[in-house]
C-alpha cells in the first residue's frame, strides 16, 4: 500500500530535539537567552541589523503595523492572493483594507496595477504589504520607489520566503522596506512549531516592536537604579506576543540547516519544472532578480473543473495537495465591506485553477517521481477523455 505524501512537512533532527531539551532544562522557559540567540540567528540569515521574535507571524504583522501607527482612519493595501492574516492584522489595528491584483505569471503583486491604483486613489495607503508568494520576492525596488513618491510604509509579508533572495541579498534585509515578517509554522522552511520574526533596519522601530510584544513595557538599568530592580514602565498599550525559549531554541537549531534545506527545495522545484515541460500545466514564473525559497510549488490547470478533478485524483492516490489561496476579498467578512467577485479578476482566475504540489526538504526523489507520474497519468486520461 502506497504511503501518504503530505503537501508539506516539518523535519525535526536529533540536534533540534537536543536544543529544545536543553532549553527545558535551563533556568528560562520564556524571555531568556534562547530568544536572543534566535534573533541573532535571524539577523545573520536575513542580513538585517534588528530582529524581533514573536509567538507567530500574525502577531508579527500586527505588531509591525501597530509600530508604524496604523489605526482607525488609515488603510492598508495588500494582495487578495494571501493568507487571511496579512489583511486581518490591519483590521485588528482598526484600519481599513484594500487590495491590489496579482501578476498572472508570478502570482505576486502587480506593480503596474499598484502604480495605477495610487494615481487614482482618493486615500493613499498608510502601509502597502506585498506578499512574497511561494517564496519568490516581489519587485521590491519598484514598490520602494513608489513608497517614496506617494509616502506610504512598506511591510514585506515574507512568511513564505525564509531563505529567499532578491537582487542577490537575503529577503528580509529591508533595503527596500521598513520591516519584513517571517513565519515559522510547521509547514514553513524553518519551524519553531508556531512563531514569527520581524526584521528591520530602524533601531527605534525595533525597540518599539519589542515593547509592543510584551505589554508595551520597558525596563531599563536607569529605571531600576532609581526605583529598584522590580521597576518597569508602560508608555503605551501592548500585547503578550512573546515567543517561548523552547520555540526559540528549536528555531536557532533549524536555522543552521537553512542553506542546505533551501538548496534541496530548489532541486525539487527544478525537477518539477523539467517534468512539467511536457505536461499541460503551467507554474509560477521566476524572475531574474529573485531567487525563490520555494515554500510552495504551485501549478495551474485549464479551469476550475480540471483543478477539482486533479485535487480529488491526488487525494484518492494518497497525495496531499493544497489550494493557496482563496482570495481574501471573497471571504464573507470582507464582502461586508463591499468587496465582491470580479473586483480582482486575476487573483480570482488564479484561485480557480491553482493547486500546490508536495514540497518539503525531506521530499525524496522516489516520492517526487510518484507525484510526477500521477500528474502524467491524469494528463493522459484527460487527453483521452477529450478525444472521445
């Protein structure tokens, strides 16, 4: 009987387990030295001077938005082709949300549509949050230039892009953004079970985000010297979005294998691309200035009927596939604000035809050949059915 192949899977090594056990046996389970070690690993991996670890990536988005003063009366723009959290975190700040459609080949924000929307906008967004879909960076330099012209902040949703590169520099270095957020959910390239991090080049912004993740509190040597070692102050309302030391210990251990794991994912992606050259499916176009981390490998079918049939075919054959993403503006919550089907036709058409194939760094060549063989079998059966 064939084994079940998931669409994504974490890989936990003996070294990862040992790191977590060491954390459990230490004097700190939270707000301890493992947090600093993980943040240092992130600063190194993403070439950013500051990194702030949080309990998950949604919290990271929320804190980044809050630290940039997104609130009532403001609007954030992102893409429909993303997970709910990119938009939801803005709503949690009290801000409105709007969307920019995606490019039909890269599945990332269409910068030409962003520019067109800015030219006619009645209200310029406070923040634009481009999403590096599947691990490939958006055209950040072009978005950054528009931010300077129109006066908005840029927060990269880099949840998929741990280990990705843009213009030969790691995604998250924030050369063309005010902040970038990463996710460490189990299906991501690095996992802390749940967790997120924000990178930035702005020292004041990093310090504010660190306060916001912990109730808005600060505790300085000067304060303690004046008032006592117990003393702290809260200048603004914050949240408890702290990461535990166990999570951080796991993340720091996992970061050591990031180069090898992303290299393996690129091999898997190249195998898929080679096989798909002779099959009637399209896949994400890669751009010359971006090196994808390949969190996902997405193909597109001819139409929604074929996609549904392929999804069920894989399920029947014990291969886990997934759909990324249902356009956010089509969700009932967002339709209450006036969004409707047809507002962002490229994202809607993409959603009707997309399917994510298995992609994880422990994916074996034998497993991948089984997936490719099933794709070929489905395509051959479809051709035969159409010919009848």
